[in-house]
C-alpha cells in the first residue's frame, strides 16, 4: 500500500513537463525549479504562472488517491498576493496555457494560508474526483503578484496533501 | 518492514512493503482478514473486507508497543482507513513528508452523515480528525 505520487510542473508552449519537482520557486522566467536569485521579480510585476499537477506514477496496490489540498505558508512581503485557481467552492478545472507574467486569468483567488477544510484541487474536473490508476490531477495554477512598494526577500512556500486508500 | 504480495489488475503479482500501522477485519464467525497477512505473505486491499460479516475493525502498529484500536461495527456502520500524505514547506530546508494513518467509521443516523476519524501522527500522537475534509 504505497502509491507513488509526485508533483509535476508544465512549462512552455510545448508543455514541457518536469517530473517530481524539487521546489516551486517562482520568478521572472517560465521554468521549473528556477533560480529566484538569477530571475527576480521587480516589485510591481508578477511572477510567471505555475502550472503544476499531482502525478500518480504507480498505485502500488492502493485503490484511490483523492482529497487533494494545497496551501501556502510564509510571510509575503508588503502588498504582494499569492493567487491560485485552487478553491473549495465554485471549482472549475483549468486547462494548460503557456504561463504568463501578466495577471493570471486562471488564478483569481487568494491562496489559502493554512490547510483548507476540504479538497481545493480536483481530479477530472471535480473536487470529489479520484485517481484510481496512474495519471494526473487537474492543474494547479498559481502566481505571485507584487506591488511596487514590496521589498525583496519575502517568501511563500507551498504545501501539498493527498489521501491514499488501500 | 517485511514485504507482501498482491495480484494487480494486470494479472501480475506485485510486491508491497508492510506499513507501520495496519488494519485487521475481524468477522463475526471468528475469522479475520489482515491487511498484511503474515500467514501467507498476502497484502489485502480495503475493498476486500466483507462488510456484511464485519464485527470489529482493528488498527494496530506493526512494531513497537502494543496499542490496539478497535471499532466495533454495528449494522450500518462502515469502517474508514486511509493514509494522509503531507508534503510541507516544499523546496525549503524545512521540507518534510509526513504520513498520518487515519481510521474510524461512518454511519448515517436519521439521514445525517456521522463519522469519527482518528489519526496517528508521525510522533505517535493520536488526534481526532472528524472534520477530515473528505466527501460525505
């Protein structure tokens, strides 16, 4: 009973998928595991959107992966906001688009700062959806939008959670 | 942890490692079905439990001090068992992956969903997780 689950990120026009990302660093370039020092965001600008998914590569004898939750922790500086498409109500599945650094049209809700009560990322377009074989969740889209008065060095870190039933 | 085996949907036999906490379905006739069966090395899935005959849903540690949780199953009650994986503070020096072993029961009482879920946390603490966020 041990499914193998990783977080993957999609980038670029051809949707290059980076599997099992080591971090969710965000910055002024559309790339997975980017170097935020080399690609800083100028205050007042946005980071490039992130398109990430839970990816079940093997069920390992388990029957279902579900109840996906994402949230952030850490202190965003100044008036910066971390926005996402993840939500517990009025959820709609996002489709992949080339990540942009303009205001995201997919990520329009504030990223929760603690564990959500219920699932806020779906499978197959629904928050009650399950992965019962190798496959992907819906896309998690998120972006940090900064303010000209923001200072450098603020952080926001991502947390990912799922339930596994044998 | 010892290794067990199960027959996958592809018809092949697969190996699976034992877990720190596991369930045993105890039936009214005295027979039982363990998630990890040391008698024949078989791994059993949760959906193999015969709910119609289930008397006690038991959860216990594979090693360490004996600490047994038992849910006595009355008609209409359904056992719950899942692992909650939390990958926290990703990409930071504080990143860690923790697993909670969650179990309990669900029943419908007067048309209302009622459930009780406990979670064994990585430090061994047991918490009540009735608001577990799972669909009713």
